[in-house]
């Protein structure tokens, strides 16, 4: 835990041994605007780890090959977030409203995960970003035909903004 008033604007934590992000670590760091976490042994998130980071503009949570699930509400308090990098994890699905409060998000990197699209609903959480997103990276995910130019999901009118 970062004791006392935390005046940090940027924090990077790279570790092969840390297996959890405790909300208490960042509780006093409300001024943080850039957070990078590359935690090789991170296995799960509770959804409240980033609740005090209301000024955060850039979040990188990558390089955690055991991280498969994102809890609903994980990004709800990050209304200033413009860049979200979730690459190089093992994320298998996107909860339905995971991005709904990210009204300023411009860049989303979900590359090198395990997002498998069995149906059109698999990518439906991205529709919340329709008016703001400028860059979306989905490469190296087993999405199959859902990202083909003729797909009704990516190529169709509903997804023309991608």
C-alpha cells in the first residue's frame, strides 16, 4: 500500500510474483492518470481494484496469461479513461456492460487474448464505444468469421464505425 497522500501521476508495476491487485494499494492515489500493470501471475480481479482512480486516463493491464475474466463494473469509475490496453492476457469474454461508462475511450487494445466469437453477442459490449472509439485492436484472437469484411457484425451497418 502506498501510505499517506499519494501524489503520483504515473505508476508502473511489472512483476512475476504479484498475483493480485489489492484496492488498498491504490486507495490514496486518486491523482493517478497513467497506470501500467504487467503482472505475470495475476489470475483474477474482483472489480473494485480501480474504484478510486477517477482521474485515470491511461490503463495498461497486460501480460497476465492467467487472467481470463473481467468482472462487471471493473471500469465503472474511470470516466476519464482515453486509452485501455488489455493485450497479452487470456481474456475469453467481455461482460455485457463492461465499457458502458467509458464515454471518453479512444483506444482499446484487446489483442493477443482468447476472445472467441460464437455469436454476434460476443462483441456486443463494444457497441457502447460506438461514438468515441478511434482505434480498436482485436488481432490474435480466435474470432473466426466474425471479423471478416462480409460479416454482419464487423462489416454490417451496426459495426460500420469499426
